[in-house]
């Protein structure tokens, strides 16, 4: 029996009578070959292709149950399918490359194409040697113009060593979030001087301190003013946080450098220890961080991709790294579906049909239907 594509939710098998041949030279027996049937498995070739495509978005066990094979067979078919895809698909080296990491049992390297918002590759780890080896073997690496990454030193060192002509842009969200971390440290440092009631109030109002001043409502502004006026240290930390965010609103490196020097001069000794990490990171302005103001490239899509990878890892829990990488790579990379139409599009307003006209007669009410339309009106007549 040869297995074929499932039909209407039912498993399909084809019984074929084959002839057995005898070789007159070597006296060995063999069966005649069947077209469109895999030589290693009793399946049609279109069933193998269908299983490989379904494995990208579905679990192996669900496919095995639908086809009527063991899960190990589906895994082997998917492995062969991925090997064939990697031979036929050609990934164009992106001009804007995003580098980040995600923790799946251990840290894994994530490479994204920031121009097309697609997955480019996934590495076993994020070590410097791994990054150097990957970038060195990358085809057309001279086409890379910008790298977007966080402040992990091995990323920067590997990119400078292999692709020195590319500009390195530190993702601004990794820098500005340190300002919120500094405010949180100042807030937590005040808890020892507060009563239990004030501690609870400050805990519930912590999101007001982390919110941008321009986005506060009237009620939130009133809560904020109470905390910053009663506790000068917290007020200074909040004001420094807001000014820290405004640095990345600048349009030129010189303007950003001037705002940073002004921001640095207003740091008081009370909050200096809380924001030392942020100041040290932002102190790199003039080396790599200034590239953002000339080339505002962010790593937002790579961060979004990490969230999708976590969801896929929960759904496909227990899969090997190679299987998980293949599923993610072809689902969010080569086979990513693009919207053929915009999500929302403006359409011309169609003219409304004329309203029904009521004709009043003595002892009778009738509904006059629109022209060229069937009449479903009711006729009432007094008795």
C-alpha cells in the first residue's frame, strides 16, 4: 500500500500490484519502479512535499496522526525537506542587519533583515567566535551598511573585525530604558523612610514615574507633582530621566552631544550613584552612539521577533534547536507571507438606495418598494 495525501479528513492509501523482476545476469530479484513514489518510503512524492510544508507551521505529532505514520517518520521527512530548501533558497545579505539574542535553554544569536522585516538566521550561541565565524562565511558581507545591536561587546568587536566598513548603531531603546531603571532605584531607596501607607501609594504610582511627561493625564500629573515636591531626590531623578529621553529626540550628533553635556552637569551627588550605569553607557556618545542621529536605525523588529520565537518555542516545546531554527527561519524568513493589500484601505462611498415611500390611503397603508426590486411589503386593510 502506498500512502497518499489525506482527503476530506480521511487517510488515503493506494493498493498497487507491482511485478517482481529477475535479472538474468546477476540472478537478483527487484521490483519495478513506480513514478511519483518515494524510493525509501511507501509514500507518494506529493505527500512528502505536503508533510514538509505542514511541518513549518504545525506540530509533528498532529501531522503523524493525520497521515497515519509515527512521529519519527515525520521528523525525518522534515529534515530532508529542510535540506532541500536550503539548497534551493538563496538569502540575500541585508544592507541593514539586526543582531540580538534570546534565551532558549541558553542564549542564542538572532539575525534579522531590518529592511524587509524578515528572519535571516539563528545561531547556536552569541559568543564572539561564533559571530566572527558566521560573518566571515557570509556571502556578500561587503553589502552590509548598518548593524543595529545592543551594548553587548562581543557583537561590536565581531562586526568591527569582519565588516569594518559597516556603521554600528546602538539600539536607542536599550539605552533609554536605563533612565527608567535609575528612577526605579531611587524610588526603591525611599521606601525605608516611608510609612506603610505611603509605601503602598508609591508602589501603585510607580507607573506614573516611568511614563513620559507629555503622555500624563491630569490625574497622573497631580499624583506626580505630589511625589516630586515632597521628595526632592525623586523629583531630580524624574527630571533627569525626562531630559535623558529628550537627548534621543535630537536631529544631529552635535545637538545630542551638547544636551548630554548639559544633562551631565546637572547630576547631583544624591542621584549620581543611581544613574551611574546610564551615564556610563551614554558616555559612549562620540564613538558609536552618534551614528543613530545620522542613521536612525532601530532593532525594534528583532525584539518583536524574539517574542514570536518565544511563542513558537512554547508551542513546539521539546524540539531540537535545528528543528526549531528551521521552523522559525522558513516561517518568518523565506516563506513569510506579505499582505497583498493594506490592512485598511479607503473605499468610495456607494450611493444609498432610495428610502421606501409610504403611500397613505383611506383605510389602507402600503409600502412602495424601490424601483427594480422585489416587493416584500405588507398590506394592511381596516375591516
